[in-house]
């Protein structure tokens, strides 16, 4: 789930700019990637939305933005609050790379302070997927349902030291720093703490901190 709103001064971005930037953000955030279950990514793509908002009278501390100058951008990503702390640094970097591609296409040298990428978390009970109040676990449950319906077959023929996240299907390298959980005598690897928490809750296990 990524809800992405990009604000810019009115008239600063063309339709080509907006389509290109939206496509690039979708590619880096939920594009096809080796080691990720396509069933999960297909649902993740359907739950990712990018929109643009043009603002009148955009002014910085140095004065009004002038056409022809590099346009400042203000990007807001909305995610479940339970995901925010763990994912913010990586996600902000991904969005920054997408904006840099836009800048290169125009030959823009973006001044410092002219790109803001803010990650906003929505509390459990205030997440309204399909108009129904839900939680971060509900979001993960919907996103991973198709993969989980396959059972445990995805773990077959994995290299030693690798595991498949039983929630979402991502390939995970076990070892120091890995997000893991012991269950029924097995060490399970997870792509993120949010997937581990969803798995623990689903199986009635204590949710690790």
C-alpha cells in the first residue's frame, strides 16, 4: 500500500513529466523484482496510487517560484503507521531516485531544500481500504492472500541460508540482522517486521518487538 501525492507549482510539470514520474515511482516501489512473489506484487501494484496536485502562489522564503526555474516538489507518501519507521529511509531514497531521473531529463540542478519527501503513517482503525476501516495486518493479509494460498511449495529448491517469507513470498537471507521467528521447530525469515508481526498474529504467537 502506497498512496503518493506529489505537489508542485501550477504549470511546472507537463503531462509527460507526470506520467514519467508516476511510472518511475511505481517501477521502483512495486515493480517486478527477482526474489519477490509475483502474486504479492500484483496485489501491491493494485494498492499503489500516485496523484498530482498543482498549487497556486507557491512561495519559498526566497520569494515566489518563477516559471522556467527548477520547480520545488513536495511528496507525501501515506502508509500504515505500523510500517512507517521501518520503511521510511528506504522508501524516501527510492522516491528521491525517481525525482532525480525527472531532473536529468530536463537538465535541472535541483537547489537544496527544493525536494521534500514525507512519509505519513495512518493508525490502525483509520485505514479505509475499499471503504472499510482496517489495520496494517488487514492490508498485509489482502496483499499476500494469493501467495499464501499456495502453501509451502515456494520453499522448495532454495539455496542454503535462504528462506521464503511465509507471508509475502520474498526471498530472505538468514543470518545476522535477519528478521526471523521460531515456529514449530523452524526458523522463518521475513522481509520486514510488519510481515513477521502479521504472521505471529495469524498463528497466535507473541508479536516480537
